[in-house]
C-alpha cells in the first residue's frame, strides 16, 4: 500500500517547508505547485489564472425559488472555467497518488483522497 500524506495549511504556516522536508526524509514524491503547473498544461489556462481560482474558491448562486436564480451576466462562463480547473485538479491529484508514495500540500488533497485514508 502506498504512503499518502496530505498537509492542509494556510499561508505562512510552514506547511510547504514541512512537506518538502518530510518527503525528502521518506524518499517520497513531493507535490505542491506542480499540481497547478499540470492543470495549466491540461487546460491551457495560465498558472496565474488557475492560482486566482484556487485562492478565491468557487461561488455558486443557489436558486431562491424553484427554477429561478439570480446571476450576473457572464458568470456561467466563469463558473464553467472554475469547474474545469477543479475537475482537472481532482484527476491530477488522484494520478499523482497512484504513481508512488507522495506528500501532497494543500489543494484539497486531503478531501480528494479521503477514501484512500491518507495520513
């Protein structure tokens, strides 16, 4: 069974440094910004745009009444782009976890891999 370690963190917490050192000690692969780079390659979106989506989290307007919702013009395209990025992120994280022992920092990896029971 592969060793999967996920580190959830906030900016300035040192999670990136901890993850890097832990992966080095265990001889495991380390993934952090590599996930954004891979999403960029697969979706042909810029890394800056993808990072902006990751930082701002998607916002979905829930219908106020049945079959009715209020949304701003153009927001449907934005929502589709956000969904495309998050679907690519999920697939990439699952592929990385399948490859080898690894330490994944952030990017909701703990939630995405929850069925695999990462440490």
